[in-house]
């Protein structure tokens, strides 16, 4: 990938990454702001996400509604997303109209007006989004996972914010956040597509020269790995099944333990041939769905085994899942699973190159989460060279009861579970002799 990529900085400190694909009729532009919800203070919870909603709502020269209208009139797509670590804005458009994308994106990054009437409308939309997320069991479970895995870290707080913080935001709050974080040195412009690189450089110099270039007083977030102790969190809702997640706190994305954890995620619970799917779902019928994955971010990660169960199967399922995790540590699993994991992750990497948009997004995540696009080479090499002994070493390091959080969403009508009793089951499952 590196041989095809041009990287440089503008005088303002804005990093530019261009990957030219001469065969592509379209070009994808991503503006990556290296600030997400994890960088907010207590009064700002949800403010990064509000910017996602408001940045495209108008500038001094582009009226409300005109930004999306112009992009769509030229056959393009415009969108944005927010995570713990970043807020990202992107446009994919025909190579013939790259000027339109560059001019609009750059103007939004230095001249967003945050119209007060539009802000009030969007805050209502976001409050409804928060409400909907609280009604969806998978969304609630996801938040429980992060809250319980990161009780000492801002990753444990909701990206959307809370109804209290969101409902109290005003235009001045947005402007202050915007002026603080939307600085050239805190952004990256990533471009992948058929547009000519040299011509793009000239256009970028003109369109992005007006970005604010003040120094950033960076918020220093803790990214050291710590065991937070066994935690059990049980919630009761109007659901028909029991939702569960066993999570273990893991390392940040730039750590080369993360690809090994990704492999273990595939081995345990990705696909019909995974260990947990075959054992818990197909053979024993304890789970109605089951999955596992490792999620690594800029300052930490979490490994999750989750799914849905019938109410009476909870305790047996917990015991069996811990047993299968411990078997991974003991290398008591089919060696074909290791090769399956390698194939799946390496193939997945190839699929990420299918479109210019997915390529640009991958470059952005590598830069933002791992700190450099060079990490991809080390990540893939680690997967190719992974051995059963390496799987055991990493499993043994993270899969400990003192590093475990159990999150449960159970039907309101179900028997009430004692968290202390569940902790006893988990502790005993880690100590019990394997057969």
C-alpha cells in the first residue's frame, strides 16, 4: 500500500494522504478530526456527535440545506460518523467534480455557522436517537460492555452523550469546541480515487489554506492496560431472550497483540464453524446466537463473547463459555481453526480494498487508531506468522477472571439473578479442572 501513497503536510500542519487509483471513476475524500467523545469534559458529553450533525448545516456562503444539495446534484454522497476517538466527514464524488468536494469540505472545517434554529432541531433529533438507542437491547448491551470494561476511562461513557447534557447545549458551546479541536494540526485529509495527484495537491493548497492553525492543548488519555476486577451488571427490560456479553479489557490498536486477539475472536465465535457456535448453538442448543470479537481503539481495547440465550440456559452457558476460553489457553482446539482465522482476517483485509471509500476509511483508521499506515504491514505479518503458542500466550495474559466483566439484559419477567452468585460461578469456572 505504501508505494502507492503520497503523504505530506501543509504549512498549517494539516496532514494530507493521497492514494491514486487511475481506474476509479470516483474519488473519496475523508476529513478525519482526531477528537471524539473520549476527549469531552463532563459538560461536553455528546458534543463531538452534535458536530457530526451540524457541520454540514451551513457556512457563511452555503445556506442551510445547500451543502447536501450541491453534493447530490453532482451525483455524490456525503456523510459523517463519530467514535470515541474521532469525528469523520466524507464525500465520494465523480472525478470531474473534485473541486466541489474540496471546497465544501474545507469550508465546513473553518466556517461552520451553527445556525441556532438548526441546532435546536438537531438536538431534538439527537435526543430521539438517544431514546431509540435505549430501547434497543443490542445498543444497550454495547454500552454496558464499554461501561463495565472501562469504568476508569472515558471510553466507558456514551458517545451520544446524555439527555441532560445534550438538551443544554447552545451555539456558544459548539463554537468553543469547534475552535478548540477543528485545527489543522488535529485533522487529516485522506483522498483515494481516480483524480490526478498533482492536480489535487494544487486544489488542496487553495481550498484548505484557510483552516485554523492554532496549537492544540491535547487531552492526555490513559492508555495503559489495567485489570479493573471482576464486574457483573444485570439489567431487566422488555425483551424475550437473555442478552449477555462476557468482556475482557485488552490492549490499544497499535499494540501487536491486537491481531492475535482478532484471531482468537474468529476462532471462538466468528462464523458457523467457530468453536462456540458449534458447541453452544448447534450441539447443545443453549444459545440462539453467539459471537466473539476484539475491538481495539487508540487508547485501549475489549474482547467480547456475546449472544442471546433462553432464560434457563444462562448459568450453564457461562460455565461452558469459560471452559472453551480456557481450552484456547491450553491449546485444546482443532489446529484447523488457526488457519481458518488467518484466512478470514487476510481475506477481510482484501475486501477492504474493494472501493475507494473503504480504502480511504481504512487508511484513516490506521492513522487515527494505530498512529501510522505502516502498521498494516506489521498487523498482517503478525497474523501470517501466528503460532498456537502465541495464541496461548496472549489468551493467558488477558483471559483472567480479574479482567472479566459480565453484562446481562434479561426479560423483566425472568427470575432475578444475584450478581454475587454469578461472580461465584465465574470464579469457580476459571478454577475448575478441565476434562
